C-alpha cells in the first residue's frame, strides 16, 4: 500500500498533510525516510517524528462558519490557522480550503478516509456559494459564468448560477480550483467583495453564527457517507 494511503487510513491526517510530512522527511519506514512513492508492506514499522501512529480514534466531523482572516491550514506556524482558531481538544484537519478572504462553511475531521472522495472533482460533489461583486452585472455575466470560463489552469466546468440582486448571485460548483470564483469574476471585469460558502453536498451552513462550530448531526453524517459510498459500521 502506498504510504499516503496507509497514513490516510490510520485517520492520523489527510493525504495533503501526509505530503507535507513526507517532504519534510518526518515519516520513516523501518527507520528510513520515505517519499510519496514508498510502499508499506505487512510487518513494516511506520513512524512519524520517530513515534508510532496512534490507533484510529472515533471519527469527528465538525462544521465551522469560518470568518474572514482565518487560514485553512493545519500548519501551526501560520498565524491565524484554522486549527488554533477552533481549538478542538483532539487532532483534526480541514477538508479542502476556503481562502483567507472568504467566509462560510468548512468541514473539519480526523477521518482521512473521506477527504479524497470529497475533494476529487471527478465525483461531482456540489459546493454552493453566495457572491457579491463590486458593481451591477447583466444576465450575460451569469450565463457566461455558468458555461465555464478560461482561467489559468484550464477551462472551468459548467456550473449553476442564480441572481440574488443587482450585484450578488448564488453559484454551485462541482470543482474547486484555487480562487476559482474570484478568477472567474475577474475574467468578466468584476471584483468579488464578499464570498460566502453556504453548502457542501448535503451539509448546509444554516444559521450557525460566524466563528462558531457544531458537530454533524447523525442524519447529516449518514447522508454524507451514503453520497460518498462509504459503508457505515
């Protein structure tokens, strides 16, 4: 089994965080530093920072209404990181990103198994945002956004857009390119002044106050797992 998958299945951290640990040579197999191509065989001794990986804990799923200014990283040397902000008593990490200037719904967990399924655009999982731009826009703008936009890294996938006011709209994406909505708007000559994520798949932000968090309900967790094709134990 590849080392990133092995670490993920322990629930210790996500594959993205595992890559950072590998790059820093903090993971060893049988005493030797390993890289992303390393394979774990039965009986191998895998250590992180010279210590054994803790047994997998009970899965934690948290919904946070992230305020502007918080950075979605588990790196503790970054001021204003999301882990310090939540200050949860057990090890958790964010699923995906919501840039520092954006706000709204983000999920945190200790369950590395679900991260890959949630983040891969090939699975087509929806993420919904409410966006405000710096000036009124036409229906041409909304139609252009929905059809896909050529930005650095390729053309965005078709998406759903709905007008809310002269200068605000809802957008539902099934991919998550870096600063995608901001770059799409800039293509048409608009600047995003507010960006709030209000839904990920079946999980809605609702009336959760800014800066507060809550656990997923049992119903939300069950539906999420069904959508991710993960069998509940």
